[in-house]
C-alpha cells in the first residue's frame, strides 16, 4: 500500500480515495452505459435522456433520469440521498425541456427519515413519473417507487414489497467488558426518561420503542402506499402486502404492487410515450386557456 521510500526516492504514500467518484458521477456513468446499450439495440435513437436537470437547452420531451441504487440514506455524497433526489426532481420538473421523470430503482431499502417529505414532493410534481425496478424494490425503495404513474420491474425474479419498518443494531458491550473496557453512563436525578426507551430496547424491553417509533412509521408507510397506489386499498388489512412480505415480481404484479415487466428499452419507450401524452395534454390546456 505504502512502498518504502528508498534513498533519494520521491515516492510518497497516496490515498486510495483521492479519485473516488460521487454518487452523481457514478449515476452519470451508469446512464451512459445504458444509453449505449439502448442505441446498440437500435431502439428509438431520437429519445433524449438526461441527468443535466438545469440545462434548459435540452430537446423538448427529454426524459429526466433518476438513479436510486443501494442503501437509501437521507444525506449522502458517495451514496444515494433522498434529499438530493428531491432537489433533482424539483429542478427537472421546473425545466420545460423535460416531460417525464424516470426512476430506475435497485435497492433493498434504508433510512426512513425524510421519506415523508420526499413523498410530498413526489405528489406535487407536475410531470408524470415512470418507475422501473431492477432486482430489488423493497421497503424504503418501494416507499419511493409507489409514486409512479406506471411501475414496472425488469425480471420476474425481482424482489418487491417489504412494506414495514424495522430497527437493528449490534451491542458490543459484552465483548468490550471481556476486554476490560467498561461503559459508564450516569444521568441527573431529573433525567429519568432520557434515553430510556432506547436503553430499554437494548436491554430487551422493546415495547415502548415499538409503540412510539416503529408502529407510527409503519402506519405512515402503509398509508402512503395506499394513497399513491389506490388499487391496493382493495386489499384486506391483514394481507401479506401490509405485513412485510416480499414478493417475486410475478407475484407482486398479482398483488398490484407493480403493473408488469419491461426491459430497459421497453421502459424508456413507455416513459417517452407517457411524457408525450403529458405534453399533448399541456398544450391542449394552454390552447383552451388562450381561447378563454
């Protein structure tokens, strides 16, 4: 890793991470690879796809590409960020060149915090949203993806669902005590409730934490899914969909969690058509307004 400096040598230790790409840079590289595949397959080369959300010189009808891959975090630079997605969605939605948002999702879930605000933003978008799941669209990833006007999955073996909340962590106290490391924590006399439900959770009494933290988040998640995808309101409350079950894409379609299967080129064509329909509707509304 760090070669020894020989006499008179100018060799210096270097960091492995000097050129580590940001999540945005990784996403742009992934998009270019998908576009090359798209063109190789002779698919509608005239369809414009872009992540340059601020560029107002893009052709009208361009698809705004949003990549959601890996663990979902609220704030991140080298990983996906819900806050950054929100800003990208709003920027693309206000850019007249874009006609449709394309969410390309491959994630098993992640951080629950800020998903409620992101959901509000997704509901507020003027332009339609197309969602394509690849491999996994679970938990927090489905929380985001359920807002699609059209939701498809890449293969019949993708994993979809897991509409629940969970908390998990490792307790190393016992291990550290074996090493002679003792954790000391004392509270003021009036601090009877400080950290109580978290300490109870750690010590095997999770009832308060489940009731006050996990249950409200779970209800919020389920209600958002039903609001964003009304067809699921027909399912009974005790259906496996609302108990955290994860389905293959084939079974997920039977449960109405998704609308079907699509390859990437097929999904891009469908998203383009969705955007064109939105443009036609918008232009019609503008003509009516001008006439009135």
